[in-house]
C-alpha cells in the first residue's frame, strides 16, 4: 500500500506540475484545467493516505520528550513561515506579483475577454445554444437568447453576443466563442487568424471596453466617455426608460464565393440585432439580419448591403431574445 501511494504521488505530482506550467504560460484551456482539478483531487486523497500512515512519525516528531526532534518552538516557526507565504500570495506582495506578471494571463490581460459573472451559456445540442444574462441584486429583468445554428457547418461558426447602446457603444459582452476569448490571434479554421478578421464588428466595439485596438495599441480616440458604464445592470431596471441593442455576430471559416475568394477567411461575418426596451414589456423579440462585417477590419463599420453574401446567410436558422421580468406586473 505504501509503495502504491508513493508512486501515485509521484505521477500525480508530475501531472500537476505539467498542467500548472501550461496554465501559467498558455491561454486558458478547459482540458488543462480539468486535468489539473482531477489530479489535484487524487493527490489530496493520496496525501491523506500518506499522512494517515505516518501518524506515529508526527507524534514522535512533535512534543516535549527527549525523542522529539522538532519541538513546539520549531513547529511554531514553520507555521509562522507558512502564514507569511500565504499572506504574501494572498495579497500579491513583493516577488509574487513580479512572478505572476510573467504569466500569460497578466501579459495578455487586454486580449482576454471574460463576461460578467451574471452571464452564462449552455449548449443545447444539434447546433443550439442558450446565452443568458441574469439581473444583479435590485434589477428587475433578465435577458436570454436562444441561438439555433446550422447543423451542416463544419467547422462550426464562431459567435459573439453583446449589448450596446443605440449609438453603437458596447455595454457588455455576454458571450464569445471560448476558442477566441483568450488571445488576439487564435487558431481559427486551423490557421492563426486575428480576431478583427473573424468578428470585426465585435472586436472594434470591444476597443471601447479594453482601451486597446485590434493592433494592440492603446486607443485614446475611442475611449469611453466619463458617463459610460460597461455593465448591463442599469439597463435591466424598470421605470428608467432605458433601452439597448442586442447583437450577435457570426462567422464561419472556409466559405468563399465569387465576391470573397480567400479560401480561409471566405465570406465576412454576419450581424443580427434586436432592439430591447424592458419598459415596453415585450417578452420575445426576434433578432433580425442587419448587415455584414466585410471591410469592418479597419474601422468596424457595418455594411448593410447583403447582396454579396450567399451561404454566410445560412449559418443561423433561429435567433430569439427572451426578456424575463422578475417582478409582478
């Protein structure tokens, strides 16, 4: 049993070390995280078995007898050092902050997109997806959206969902394809591709939030006004007469036509929108085809002439927004 525990700890340690290094130096990966969590749990069980088998050792090591080789004084010093390390790590003090700044998350914080903790999504199978934004405490309205994409798309289309003001300023990103969320040049359709070529309309709206344009430069011109808030919460209150636009941008790699002949990029992204006004008590709103992102790589401008798009218009079969009222009407 002892040998089983020892070798189990060895292999678990190697796995945890490798997954930890990958998590530190590479973009977030659900696979890496899952492996790290599973082997962390197994390591905990093995350490528990190891400690249980070494109870006599700890009893002999700590105490007032002459046989004790640690003693309460040394034990107190070890615990004090442990507390200091824990505090430094908790607060991010001294060399800990410098070390963390070497990691992928810190060096690419402007490129990493994370939605509000109140936003979530779920796969419904057969091309279906649900995106929801719950209300914060004190808010009255939740918003969700059902997306039905074509089952024929291989590889599947990439999606971004966000809310913006009627003037086109982003309020909040509700969902972005996880494969695009952690780096500015992800592998898309098997080839590294800048996000402003995949979802150009969303990416230029996102400049307002991140302060960094698609070229990685700090954008001082497109900065938010002092009154702009990057949260949907204040738009989910009844009686405030506030409205917003729900946007979905969809793009599929490798779908060229006679107007867009690049075999990788293919046709441009397609934009769907819906006007949401909670005070109007309209529970269901269909998102309508609005335009495409052809040429939007430079400035993010929406193109409303859809005659050059063909199969790109077949990616989406159904988009329905649901306004869920949490108060008595």
